[in-house]
């Protein structure tokens, strides 16, 4: 008998991952957040979806909760971000990991960070890519950058 240990979608906390950007003097600048809750490092914005919440609703809510920014333009990357939680967080979330649809979001407003992040930076692609902690997040940023450069 063949056994394959495949995790099902229900084993993952569903959410969204956002590559947030703004244009300044014809340059694209990306929002990079310094995480302080549960781990330390740099990332793009991500968050879980509430029950019966659409991606569009989650994008607006998470953007507001974590940064106080408002979305002005949203582009679906048609990608999923997926990772496993460390064991202690699997128990906390009652899920083995996170899976989220990825979007590019042009946002406006004045930033006010939530308790999840200690600081932020608006950076060009090369500087943002160097700071981001995880390889998968760097790849999502790269794909978003390629799309925005062509636009």
C-alpha cells in the first residue's frame, strides 16, 4: 500500500499576502515591514482571512489594521504563498501552516503600524529584496516587480 502524507487545504490558515507599493518621482517603492510579533525579520504584508471574508475584504482590513493605508489599486498575482508554522504556532492557530493568495496593492495614506511590526521602509526593489527574510517572499516581490516594470 502506498501512503503519501499530503496536507490538505483545511490544514492551513487561509489568508492574503500583499506586495504594497507607491510611485514616487516615477520610481516604484515597496513597503517592507519589520516583524516583531512571533519572529523578527522583514516581510511584505500578510494576514489571515476571517470566516466568510472575501480576499478583497481581507486586503482592505489587513492593510488598515497593520498600516492604516488604503488600497487604491489591487492586482491579483494568481499565486499562492504557502508555509508551515513552527510547532508552537501550529497549536496556537490550530493549523499546520498558512496559505494565501498574493496581490500587488498600490496604497496611499500615512502609516501607523500595528503591534505586529516595529518599523517600516519604502524601498526600491533591490534594497527591499536584500532585506526580506524569507526566500519565498523574495520570489513574490520579484514577480510583482516584473509586472509593475512592464505596466
